[in-house]
C-alpha cells in the first residue's frame, strides 16, 4: 500500500530530524513497475543515442544495458544532457500513477514537505515505484544523506515469492560531516550502566544471561567476550565509563549474591543477583 511508502519515509524523516539538523529536504520520484520502464527505457535510448558522441565512456556502455543509469551520472556533461531527457513520471501506467499520487497525499497529511525530482532513479531492476532521497546543500557535491525506496522485485529476484519491500540507508560518514558543517552537536554516546566481569566459563554463561535480561529492561550492560583477566576487565570498565560493575566468580554463582561497585567512588554493596534490575533502576533513575 502507498501508506507504507509514506510511513517508511516518515521514519527516515524522524531519524534525521532527531539529530537536530535543519538543512535537509526530501526529494521523491516514482520509477514505476517493470512494464512502465520498458517504454521509458525505449524513450531514453532514443534520446541519448542522439547525444552518443557527447556521453562519457561509462554512459555509452549504460545506454545498451540500462539507460536510466545515465540520469544518475555525476559527469557535468552527462548531467546537462540528462536535464532534457524524457521524464519517467510521464511514462507511468495508471496503477503506478495512482500509487504515486497517494504517496504524495499521505506525505502531505503527515506534514512532510517534499519536492518531486524526476531524475532520482535506481539502476537495480528490483526497485519499483517510490524512490526518495534526503538532500543537504551543506556537504558539497555528495549531497544525499539518506536514500531509499520500494523494491518489490528483490525477494523474487533472489528466488523467493513476490513480497513487497521498502527500506532506506543513511550514510553515516555524510551524516557526521553534515553535523560538523552545520555546527550541530553530536548526540552523546550512551554510557554503560553496568559492566559484569565473569571469572570462568560458568560465570560467563551467567553473565550473558543477566545481560540479556537487563537489556530487555532497557539497561546498557556489557560483559567480557574475549576471556580477559580480572585486572584487564576492570581497566576496560573504567575506560568505557561504566557506572557500576559486578564481579562474578564461583562463590557468587553459588550464593546468588555479588558486590555492586560504584565506579566513581569505589563504594561497594552486596546485592542479590536477582535484584539487579530493581537496584539499577533506582540508582540510574530509570
């Protein structure tokens, strides 16, 4: 359903908005279904053949295989030629056209501003209908921070059944560059609330069990996964800024109790392992 396209775009919009960046805008397009694209590919081939001698070597090869990729070429000459190329939105079948209109209506209903950019394409055959990009003018030529779309043909192409699919990807390096260039503060990394230092294989199993339960309750917990000694583990707990630590050995496993250490002031208190969620909730204000 077209509502799913709008929801995925809305999700990407929320993720980017929550970074605090203001200088991003949304561009959308529809590349139709395989049937639409057959006619569109023919029109593009006719158009770009007339400019064959002006195209770069890569785009000359693309002309035979997939002329839609020429629209995405970064060469200034090819980009200029592509400006007057046929638009894919003029070749949408009735069903794909209706789908695109619904996507736009849903975005408007959600208060998400957008621009239709007919030159946004995806060269991979499994992409269908909606494609979108979040663009910024603050990071130079590589202006796309997030890109995605609908790829209903992907599962079938991999040998499975027809299953509709949507998604997007965010370029982390570009996002960090954008944060830096716009003077937006980097979000603070979450601090480890509890580090569990296991001594021995049985303790490691118990530590993994406790970690899983505490993470389900929303705590940021870490434990050793490389068989470090106790001294190295506590050094690591200090390095990552863990608020509290617990050492698990044979005696702690037998008694079900351990010492909870406040890493800031080294104060220790004996606690029941089963009470860790309640104690952490009180100490960490959750």
